[in-house]
C-alpha cells in the first residue's frame, strides 16, 4: 500500500518570507522523516508530496495513492486546514484525520464552542471580537482571556492575554486585531488546573491514549501556555499524569467532545477546570502536531507507554478501518 505524505515544511514558507511565528504550526524536516520512517517500519510504501500546491500539481499530473497521511495546516483562510482533504475528496483518495467540515469548524474556536455548548459540554462564557467597537459590548466577568479565534500553537498568546479590566482588554485587542483581522476569542478565564487529553480512533471507537497536566515551573503573570512557553517547554513547564478522579472526568469530557464534533483518527482536547472544580472544554485539535520530540500528543502518549511507531500505526489503523482498506 502506497501512502502519500502531505505536509507544510516551515523552511519552505520561511524561504518565501514568512516569519517564525507565522510558520509556527508548520513542520520540521525531522517530523516528516519520523512519520515516514514509522510508516516504512509498519510495512507501507511512502511518497512525499508536500504542501497543497504540490498536491495540486501531482493530482493534475495523474498521480494517485492508496491513502494520504495528511498533516497540512495550510496558510490562508478559515478553511486552510480543510484544503488538502477537500482536494482528496474530489479525487476519492482516502486520507488520515478529519474531513473538511470538521477542520473548518474547529479552526474557528468560537463556532466550535457554540456546538459543544449546545450539546451540554461545559465551556467558558465567551464572545467573538471582530473590531474594536465589539469591545464595548463585552458583558463577561473579569478576568478574561484573549486569543486569536483561528490560530494554533499558542500564536498570539502571551503574558498579556489574561486581562483584568476593560482598559487591558482594549489594549490587547487593538494590537491583536492588526495581526489577526479574522477575529479574537474572548472568554472568561478559568482559574483551575490545565490538562490535555490525547485521543486515537474515530467517533465512538475513539479512545484516550492518556492525559497530562500542564504545570508551570514558575507561577507568575507569565504562566500562560503561549507560543513562547510551548517553544521552550523544557524550561517553562512540567508535564505530569494527574490522579484518576480528575483524569476520568477530563477523559470523559474529551471523548464526548470528540464524538460530538465528528473528529477522526487522532488528536487532542484541551481542558481547564473552573472555580467549582468542573472540567471545561477549551479547544480541540483534530490535526495535532506530530513532532516526535516537541508535540503534546506524542509527549503524553509516551508518558502512557506508547512509542512513536505505535501512535502512527493506530492512526493508520483507524483510517483504514473507516475507509474499508483493512
């Protein structure tokens, strides 16, 4: 079975003039190499395709694959993570991970929260800020947390993201809207513990590969899971396995979210606890990073006894089962 590999190399976009933060979600050569080597060890043949424009060229040239292992994040538009899956659907080529609807929905944090809230899943109260005039209508309880509505990898998040009054809210929104004009998510800040749950499988067959708690080595105003923190996580944070009581609650919430949203094959759900001790949905990543060393999903899976080849194997097994390729 030949598996095509679609991915966005950070170096490709850096060479086009994009900044370090703009390319934060994209992959290193080492990540692609690790995935490819795992697939080869599992008995698959591989063919590197690259980003969406390379895929367009290859499809137009007549190339086809039994399945595509897709980790493309895309660069432009709210549907950027859905571009590769949409193209592959046109040509009826199976692929790993979620479909265009799920990837477009979940990139929009506010719309995702509306869906999970309607299903009774706890999530912090929020509003979407699209322009500065919207700041005057925010009726939430401070402190609040502000982040780009359609970004990942901690982009646009820093020590100023937690705001305590309207003046601070206006200040950070005026700065972020210039960089992220598609809008900001403003939600009530939850003071409790912070977790991420790894999931493999699809729908009701999805299962947790484990949970880890994020603890800051130095608790201060900068204790935010930001782009800078994630980039230097060895110095900034400690990852631990929480006790069974809170872990079971978080895993149950994560799996319900996974099923409600229709996520497939593998990813992560981020959770934070409110002042009453109730786990709340923060966001979902149905196209989670797979850097063998730095990404949260592999890190937490290692903590629960998985190795990298097993993670890739379980993703492929899920994709093959749901597409009838077993």
